[in-house]
C-alpha cells in the first residue's frame, strides 16, 4: 500500500521549498538539496552542531533550536547558525583557583548580566542558563558546574544575550574547575581509569568502534543502569 506523504512549504535562507510534512529541519534541508558539511553532527540532539533559528508562520517570535530535533511546520522560515563567534580565553587550569576571581579575570563579561532570562528561554536543552551565570557571579562554582552540566555548546544563549556574555565557555570552565579542585575523589573512578590506562578494555572499545550504528544504538539503549 502506497503511503501518501503530505508536502508543506518552508523557506530556507529566504528561498521557498516543498518538503515532506513531519521532517526535522535537517531532513527538510537535505530533501531540498542542501549538502550539510557544517552545522550537522550526531543528529541525535547531543553534539550541539546544528543550532538554528526560525520563525513560524504568523508568529512574531524568533525561536532557536537544534535542527535535528525540530520538526518543520508549514510556512516556517529557517536559517542555520553553524558557528557562533565567541570569546574564548586561553588558560592553564593548574594556574587557576575555583573562585569568583578566576571569572573576574577570564570572563568579566558574566558580571554584565542583567538577569533578563533570555538565555534560559533560548536554550534547547532547557538549562537554567541565567541561574548558572548568577552562580558564577556569586562564586558558586559547584552550582554553576551542576546547572550547566548538560550544555552542548550550541551557542544559542550567547547569540541572544543582550550583555554579550558567552555563557557556555564560562560554564565549561566552571565544570573544569569543579572536576579538578572541588569534586570529591571517587575510588571507583580512580580504579576504572587505572584499568583503562592498563588497556583492560581495548578489545571491547575496538568492538564498539566497529559496530554498525543500529547495533550500537540498540546496545546503548538496552544497557543496564546501576544507580547507587
Ligand atoms: S547553555 Fe547555551 S550553549 Fe549550552 S545548550 Fe544551552 S543554549 Fe546551547
Ligand atoms: S541573556 Fe545574558 S543578560 Fe540575560 S540573563 Fe542571560 S546571561 Fe544574563
């Protein structure tokens, strides 16, 4: 039995295309003939490469999302943002301390935050971005590291911030500082790292590397999760 696919209209970079209803933005762009060499990665919502802005028909709001996770709607206008230019200071973690002074020095922009919450609304990961920026301002590195943990560095928060803060680069510094100076040591993790260094898992890692994507996906989603 033939399945009839409805077609809808979208505007990509201002040009009109007909694409199948139900497509994600990435699928729609490829259907329309775009070869995505940049701005596409895992296609599963994890890598943050496919940041996109769009407007839906009749809606005044400019929305941001990941193109692999967003389904097109009729009349949608789309523009991909493959890269957001961002302030990224160089530092050596060994020279830093896990406190507010480090951010005063390396990311003075975070202190310009006007608490507008635009970054939180822009985040496709539903991260409370403003809260982690505020935690940095208070010098609460552990809180900032915790709140920003799921950041995929898509750049959409920085793109919309009126204070031109690069939240995600400040967030990753918080997580690095937390990991190096504040996190409790885990004997289990130390043991596992030692095993890795000794090559105990080379065979398994090699098998995973060679596994077809569908089998790898099946194995991942059916894994046993131990919560202690
Ligand atoms: S915090 Fe910013 S960079 Fe990170 S996922 Fe959210 S919008 Fe993207
Ligand atoms: S968008 Fe910028 S100024 Fe507004 S709350 Fe977020 S970090 Fe602060």
